[in-house]
């Protein structure tokens, strides 16, 4: 009997090569599966199915995990204002975790002999996929042709062309991963430390040259409306991605330490995620206490790092999620943001829980809750330890 293999299939260069190779060279029965985390619509799904069959796949599955991705992942990235290295909103790393989990569930349900993915041996995705598979379905073999054969993109293109597979291979010069939580862009430029990605490498081009102000409403930390129109959080993200894309907002380059110990550089465009994270963070500055903000920053950093490394299934993640959720009790209000070409500006917030709107005092102006003598006494006690330190002869 032929070995049945479930292939993670995006329709890109790597997974197209894998589909053809597993059928032609290995003689496997391939079931191609696309896990949608917000990057594909119905038209794209139909095109992917046709492509999978043309490459020799026996069957094709399209599974929409967008809702689960938001509810069990993105929501907590917003709560935590998670930006890897203060830059990257985990656009791809977070969605890979949920794609891997969906594939593992499907592999178990179908009873396949192996799961295949198109990750190379030089990136983080190989770890994320393997780690999830080894945790959820350790009895199922993992096959990785690109990694095992150490193939270059040029070699993959040549193999496909030799087998008569047509494609816009000039576009394959860039590796594009599009999802609800942003799009990553990799190419020759990102292999350097100083060359910038060209304008045409980004999925959205500048269309708007004026500026405009938008308003996002959060309720208990979740985005629930845009300019007064009630929406699901997923629709808010989609609208912000589209809106911000017209202004070419959300472009940046992330440089970080990979799981395999080398530095990595990747371009990305994430208008919605960046506006939501920055807007949510501003609202929290007004509505949370000093200690809440301090502890949250540390917990969120742990959460983001573990998510980035594919450690989503570690039980500590559920503990941190419980903390993050509890911190959002008063994070309700409206945030105004001005959009302009290539940038956005946070203008301010309105919230019933705004700790600045107090009858007690106005910063730097007046107060009603303490006297001048009380401040003098407080400052004297507050400075005691420092005075003791500098009072030592050798200090």
C-alpha cells in the first residue's frame, strides 16, 4: 500500500515542489491541506484546490481556522501589546502555531502515515511545525523535502519547470506569507543587513495622500467597532488592514534571534495589528494601575516569546492568558488615530475608566488630596534609603 501523506499546502513555491516531489519521486498518496488563518478567500481556495490536483494530489482540504486564531491567539497578543523586539507583531509565527495544530487534528482524524511541510532548514517554521506535531501526534512521521534535500529556490523552480509546471516564477523571488495578523516578505534584500525591500515587494501600494482620523472602540481589551460601526474583532482587523494598506501603513523590518541560533531579518506589513496594539496600549496607559502595567509588560513578553518559539501548548500559556484576560476588566473606551501616508498617529482616548479624569488632581497643576506639608514629609521618608547609602564613607 502507498504511504498516505498530509501536506501543508499554501500553493507557494516550496509546497508546490513538495506536492510534486512526494508524488513523482516518492510515490506517495498526497492529501494537500490549506489552513486558512485569514489570508485566503473562496476564490483563492478554489484556485489552490485546482493547483493541488494539477500537482498530483489525491485529495484537497481547506480548513478555516481564522476564528480560532483570533479567539485563542490574536486576542491575547492584543491584550499583551505583543511586539517581538518592540517591532514585530508575530504575524507569521503566531499563525504557524494554529496552522500546525489544525494539521495535527486533521492528520489524527484521517489516520495518515505522515505529515509533510515545506519549511527549510534555516528558519523558525520548521521548529514550530515539528514541535506541535511531535506534541500532538508523535506517532505520525514528519517529512520535510526542502529541509532534507537542502534545496535552493532556484533548484525548486528548475524542478517544477522540468515537469511542465507553469507559474509566475519571477514573483517567487519573494516569499510572501499573508494572514489576518499581517504579511511577511522575504527576499534577497532581507538576507542582508542594509538593503531595503523595494516598494513593489509590499502587498499594498500607496493610494491615499491626504490624512484622516478614525476611531476604534475597545471593550474589555477587544476591538468591537470602527468609526461607530459595530463589528466582530476579526472584521475590525480586516478593515484596518485594508484601510491602512491604502496609506502604506504598517511596513517595517524585523531583526531577531532565531530558534536555531542565527540572526534573521524579515520584512512585514501589518497595518491593522500595529494600529490595534498601539491604540490598545495607549488605552491601557489611561485605565490600568502602575503595577498592572509593570507586571503585564513582563508577562506579555514571556507570552510573545513562547508563542514565537512554537511553545503555545505549554500549560504556562493558559496561566498567562488567564492573567492577561483579568487585566482587561477596565480596558474599555475609544481611541482616535490619524492615518497619513506611511504612518499613523495616536491622538487620544475617551474612557469611563480613565484614571486621568480625576477630581483629585491635575498633573503639574492643582491637587485636592494632599497638602504641601504632607508632600514634604513623604519625600523625606521616601529618600531615606538613598540618603543612608550616600552617607557611608565609601559610597
